[in-house]
C-alpha cells in the first residue's frame, strides 16, 4: 500500500518543520506590530432612545 510508505513524505514534512522552526519562526517572533495596543481605557457612550415620529 503506497500510502503507508513514509519514505517520500516524511522527509518533506520534517524538512518543512525544521525550516519553519529555525528560519521562519524567529523572524516572525521579532515582528513588532505598527499599531501596538494602547493602555487607554475605552469610553462607552450611553445610547439615547430614538423618538419615532408616529408614537
């Protein structure tokens, strides 16, 4: 059964994980977002009721 043969896909999977872990992951963890979250508390406005003209 060819799907049980790990020879072709196991090496590709391990190579891709090693590439991700050693090269891409450190580059992604150093990324600083351009808009850091602010510590300012958000103000919530109380909605006013809507006066319908026909009531």
